[in-house]
C-alpha cells in the first residue's frame, strides 16, 4: 500500500479555499482506491518515516515545501496551483498594497509571505526562505521535485515560462463531487438569480461585480467570507451594494447545493483563476457560467461559458445577461462528468505516484 503525506499550508482549514477542497477530496478518493493519504498542516511535526512519498500543494508558498522536503529526504510531488496575481497587484490594489506595483511578481509574493509571518497569521517553516527569497526557493523546489501536477496544460506552461528548467509533469485536472452536485431538471431555475460563490477579496473582483449588478432586475448572492487581509475591500463592497445584492457567509458545500439548484447563473469575474472550482460545481448543477478569461479557465470551459473582462462593469453585465437568457448547457455538464470529477483527479494522481515510485 502506498502511503502519502499531503503537506498543505497551515491555514488550510481556518482560511478555506479551492486548495482546501482539492486536497481533501483528492485524499478522500485516493483512500477509496486503497492508498493511505493523510493531510498534514505545514506547522505540524510529521513522522516522515511513515510515508513513501510527500505531496505538497501551492508552489507559490515555497517556504513550507523547502522545510519539509529537505528534512524528510523522501521523493515528493507538487500540486502547483500557480496563480498569477501580478495584473491585479499592479493595477487594482489600494492602500499600502499600492507599493506592490513596483515589485516583480516574486518580490510581491515574498513581501506577502513575510507579512503573514510577522503579523502572526502564518508560521514560517523555513528560515532558509527568508534569505533565499521567493524565486530561488521555487527554482530549488522544481530542481528536486520528482514531478509537478498542474491543474491544466496552460498552468504547466506558466510554471516553466516563469521558472525555466527541466521538470517532469502530469496534468491532474481539478474536480467536482458528482454525488453531491446533482442536477435536477424538475427544479425551475430563476433567470434573475445570480450567484458568486468565492472568498471576498480583490482578486475575485466582487466590487466590480456589485457595480455591474447594482439596481438591476437581477438578485446577486455573494456567498463567502472575506479573506483575512481584505476586510477593507469587504467593507467597500458592502458600502456600495444596493438592496438587490445579498451577502451570505461561507457555507459547507452541501448547503451550496440548494442555491446552485435555483440559480440560472454563476459568475466569477476574477482577475485570475486556475480553474474556479465553484464555476465547475455550479455548471454541473445546470447553472450557466459567466467568467473572466484570465488564467486557465478556457482550458476547462472552452466555448461553453460567457466571458467578460474583469475591468469592465459593462462587460460583466453583458456576460451575465447572455448567460441568464441561454438554455442550460447539457454539453458542458457531460464534459465535466467525463473529465472533471474527483475520482478522475485521484486516478491521475495515483498514476503520477506510481510513475515516481
């Protein structure tokens, strides 16, 4: 039996995000396949001898990976989940964040990592990171990783374009839980109900979404909590929101089902997404999807989504309007069931492990 430690950021459960679902669901489905996959937080002490292999998440947080990969002396793979915040950082941050526009992307991530550590919001696993910096740390990890597991081919291209070098890879697409997100044709969709299920933060662009839908015939439900360092952004969202915009705290996926069942449109006008997990989940439940084309989303949705530009409220509104008027996209649902389930993701992950071991 293969035994794997999933080593994730220390805030995996306290500040849940797409990587939380990816790690939990992949581990769960690998367990169904007879693999012992255990999730460990980066600030836990780990008995490496209990495992054949380490599986890290988030290449853009290299301090954790550096520490454990050197200490364990075991083969390791990395689910890169490589976002690119630079367009948002350079053009749309406010307050002190404005200073970040003068730094290269790796410099910005270094500043953010050190800030989380100094403010006590995260632990610093590797002291070596403090003097190596972001870029050298990532190059070091890629030089030693047995394999990387990006969520798409375009994500892999971004990794090797930014950090040139030889590294084996296998694309492991993101998934959905097809036993939870079940489309029921008998539930009548509300053409004017729009949902955005995402953490409230600048990169997800809820502020422009609110501006686009304020005082329109649409009802917008923003489902999600604000990120720890984005309270001012959240307050601004609430301040400008008209009465047709409703804020709902983050909820477990099981509770999302009833909202996805009723809504005609799910919107995510982000400045960047590797996938946008809530978009595939909503699409599986018959929602039409309005998204920005920033990141890797076209690889998942192709021509089966309604695209907008995140900077333009007119473009966001137009994409939502088209999505609300179009019929439910059965073709997209079928494709997700074939290619983008957690069972499929776990199967590909296991192939990677077997190849490494």
